[in-house]
C-alpha cells in the first residue's frame, strides 16, 4: 500500500477585498512599496505622504497586495498598508472615465 506524500489545496487568492480597482487614494503617511524594473528586479521604495495613487489590479508579486500607479511608475503595495495609510478619493463617475 502506498501513502501519498503531499496534498494539493486550492486557496482563493483574492477572496474579499476592501479596495476597489481603479479607485484613487491619497497617502496619509509615507509607506513602503515595491517597484519591479523591466528585468523583474524588485526595489523597496517609500511612497511619499500626500500623493495620489490609483489601484490598477491585484498584485502578481504580493499575495495580499495590489498593483498601484504613482506618476508613471507601477508599484506593489500590501492591502493592509493601502487601507491603513491612505484615504479614498471620492470622484464623480464621469471624472474617473475621463482619467482612464
């Protein structure tokens, strides 16, 4: 009789999130983000206080994170940092469509 040596379990990656895709946020405090260059090398950076960032999707690099855009750069941030250190910017639906 053979005994299995491992099991595979499917875990939903993005089950529930309080952050909305496409939503803009303003940083209340400076916090850490990871920027990956074109070669895939990650660099830890600090997003400054008072800037606007926009969530563009779930992070492919951080399990509980999001990819955001600040300026013309893409960064990966943890969801907990985004929600604790940023305030949501309420935009009219029309503005958001024009910005995209």
